[in-house]
C-alpha cells in the first residue's frame, strides 16, 4: 500500500492514507445495499470517492470534518480520478493540526496583504478609501483567511484575498488601456465586491453557507455593509456611496446570475467581467490539475458542463 497526497495519486494504485472527509452523502443501491459518496481532501487537493456496501460502523464513522484512515483503489471515472474505498478507520493517533489537510492560497498571506493594502493606500478619493479601510479593519483576519466560495472557485484558505489580487491585476491593466475608467471606483469595487462572503460563509476551514448567507446572500449583505459604514462616516449622501453600492449590486452582471440590478456604469460592467474571468480561470486550472496532457477533464457543471482539453504542447 502507498501513502500519498491527493495530487500524486495515479490510476490503478492501491493506497492507505490519511485524508480529511469534507463531504459525505448516504445512498441505497437498487439492491438495497447502503453506500457512501465521499469527498476527501488534503493540502494538495480534493478527490471524490465511493464506499460500497458500507457497514454501520463505517457509516457512523464517516462524519464531515473528520480525518480518516482511507484504504482504497484509485480508478478513473468519467475522465476524473476517484477512490473506490475498501475500508475506513480512525487514525491511530489523534490529529490536532489540520494544516496538512487544508488547501491554502498559492501566494503567501504577507504578499496578498501587501498588494491589497497598498492598493487601498493609493486611492485618492477619501470616500472610497475610508469606507474600505474601516470595513477591512473590522474583520481583517477573516478578510485574508476566508475562501472566495465554499466549493466552485478559490475555495481554499486565503482564496478570497487571492481572488481579489488576481482581479486587481486585471483591473490595473484595464485602467491603463482605457483611461476613461475611474480607477478609484473600479479597484474599490474589486476589493469590496465579495466582502459579504465573510458573513455568507461559515469560516476558512470546512466552509459551509450560514443561515444569513442562505437567506440574504453576499450581494445584499455587502451593499448593506457599505450603507452602514457610509452612514457612520458621514458619507451616506455622497454619490460615491451610491456608485460603490451599485458596483456590488451589479457585479454578477445579470439577473439570472443573482444581480438585483444590471451594470449601469462602465466600472460596474468591467467589474462583472473581471470577476467572471478570474473565477473561471481558477475553475479551469483546478479541473485540469490531475488531467494528463492530451486528455479531457470530467465535465464541469459550473462551466456549462464542458469537458476541457489539456494540450500536449
């Protein structure tokens, strides 16, 4: 048996490793036998798994958030690696440090902080600058540790900050290419557009949607936060506050994608495209991570159910 991190798994291997169980769904086969659909993770990635003919002990053991000893075979299903689990067991020793089981941003937090905070310092408009400074000050630790989503894109510790930094790079280039863009407004929208995720999501590890997140959503949460802070700072009647709230409300770009209003200023249109571009590239990178050159990925629901090809050259 081989002990391997998820990113190093190969089809046909037999493995015995420790993984964090991030998701579990119980099911019954047509023959009436219980089975488990599982998602395991470590610091290198995630992998789907199936445990057929699950025993009552294994069903009770399979609790999301637990680190388990996994004995399994690695196989390929619909162009994606998957584990066929032979058995699950408790680790021989108690696991207190989860750092080996949590995916983190590829850019150090210190660098993410430097990029975002220096961008805020460069903003000339005091309304945008002070609203951002005060909001981030309230939840600075969370801002640099939370993921950008629970699963789809940038779903790792520091994912929100890394997503913002990727977007800032694109935004700065757009402002150079199109001088008519209000740079202060665009980068402010980039930095704050997903701040509501700090309420919508439960935390940096084993992230789920909160009750507020499910009932309100991060867009409405965030525009309310901007309103609250603008009122506190005496900027409620300034046009900048209305524009910044519009950036947040319109950043998904279309009604069917969750925006209550459509982009009606140039900067809001730019923000919706920048957000979508950075998110989709991250989804593609993740989908192709374990795909060999010359092969296709599994179909990706969030990318119109397409299977992506990984070029050989």
